[in-house]
């Protein structure tokens, strides 16, 4: 007859619960995995399958009861680590969506909005288009697999412990959040520049011929110019998006790597 002590049972529970918490934290916030259109059962099932694969390779765990206060703090710590890693990659898609919003507003296409199930808010058609394009590139470059590989390596670079999380990791996440504005503005810059020149030309034309109806001809011209510029920039949008994805993976890796002490 097989008998298990309470200490052995707690060790088995901790060996499964704590890695599962970090993995589910990443799945909840990471692009593609954290989409609200995916049922929760599938997300939990994916987390359990990944845990069954990764748990045997996890280094030694702290000797703490999962149901105690120390065990609860470790669980919260693992959840925060997973959420931070997923959020680091989600910033890239937020930058792409911001570029689409800025481009759509510059074109006068802001009235065409759709309901985004991810953010549960209204987003412009251009933002939805660029977001889907970034998602296809995300899958084509196997960034989702690289992100899962980084997650598995994080259990070695930042093992599960009862120690406190260093604030440097959260500072890196805050600094990385500035990419939403810088990268978003850079992606939308061709459309903004082209429409600026278009509006200047329309202003000169209206000044030269006041009888022209600016509101009648201005909107189709700016809308058409915006679509032409977007069509021209699509073949060249892959390198900056690929670079942003690589930077996102590097940020995910830095979040799961403790800061090195300065050398003397």
C-alpha cells in the first residue's frame, strides 16, 4: 500500500502549482494566447500541458507549504513574473495599434471603428488591419514559440524562490512601455508626412481657387492618399516589426533575469 506524508503531498502540489501560476500569468497577457476570444478552458488546458512538460526541469523549490502565507506569497510572485513577461510582448502590439489609430485619424478615417474583443473598446479599421498583419507576422516568425522557450528558460535564470522580486525588472517594463509611443509614431510617420503634404497642397489650391468646395474634395483626396501610402509601405513594414518583436523577446528575457551586481 502506497502511503504519502503531508510533506510529500505539499511538495508535489508546489512542484505543479508554482510553475503553473507563472505559465498562466504569461498566457493571460501575451499576444495570441491571451486573446479574449479564446475560451478559458483552452488557456487553462494549454497551461497545464506546458506545466507537465516544464515542471520536471524546474530547479529545486523552496521548502514552503503552498497553503501557508509564505506559499501564497510565492504564488503571487510567480503570477507577477508571468504577467510581466506577457505584457512585455503585448507592448509591441499596442504600438502597432497606436500607429493604426494615428494613421486613421490623419486620413479622416476615424469614423470607421470596430469592436475589439481584446481591449473591449472601439478601434479604427486601420488599427485592426495593422494589428492582424502584426499577428500574422508574429506567427510566421515563430515568435510565439520563442516566447514559450524564453518562459521555460526563465525557471532557470529566475528560479522559484521565497525571496523578493528585484525592482529592476519592473523598471525595465516601465521603460519598455515607452515603445508604445516611439515605435507607434515611427510606423505612422510615412502616412502623417504624406497627409501633411496633401493638406498643404489642398490649402494652396483652395487659396488659389476659393470657389472649390474644400470639404467636398478634401476628404476623398486625403482618404485616397492615405490608402496609397499604406499600400506602398506594406512591403517595407516587415523589418521594423521583426526588430520590435526581437526587442520584445529581449525584454521578456531581461524580466526573467535578475540584475547583475556592478563589478568593482
